[in-house]
C-alpha cells in the first residue's frame, strides 16, 4: 500500500511540474489558476511522500519520488511542451528509470 502512496506522490510531483510549465509565459487570472494548482499538487505530493515514509526507508522513498517526478517532467516536456528529445537526454532518462527499478527491487 505504501508503494502505491509513493507512486501517487510522484504523480502529484509530475502534475505540479505540468502546472508550472503551463504558468510559464502567461499572466492574469490564468497564471493564478495554474500557480494555485501547482501549490495544491506540491502540498499533496509532500503529504503523500511523508505518509509513504512511515514504512518505506526515506532514502529509497525520496529517490523514487524524485525519480518519478523527474521522468514525468521530462516526458511532459517532450510530449506536451515540445522540448527536444536528444539522444543524451533519453539515455540519461533511461539510466534514471533503471536506477529507480533497481532501488524498488532491493527495498
């Protein structure tokens, strides 16, 4: 159950990165809407991470949480915000994913 909570926390991190990306370059009420959503997902992510670390080791949980957020943010950047998908970017993204799987496997 705590792994599911940790995955949800990581997905909330991806959501707040998306909201931050949407807030870039806009102003007015729309900016406040995206920044408010950013804050909500940020707080929810931290609360879920704290809940997951009640059972999971902090080193593993934090690394998996940031890894999910990093991988998700890169994928959102590539597929939604049209950022470049260079060889090295994808190479290091792959190594990050393999490292997260490795940590999950040994925990």
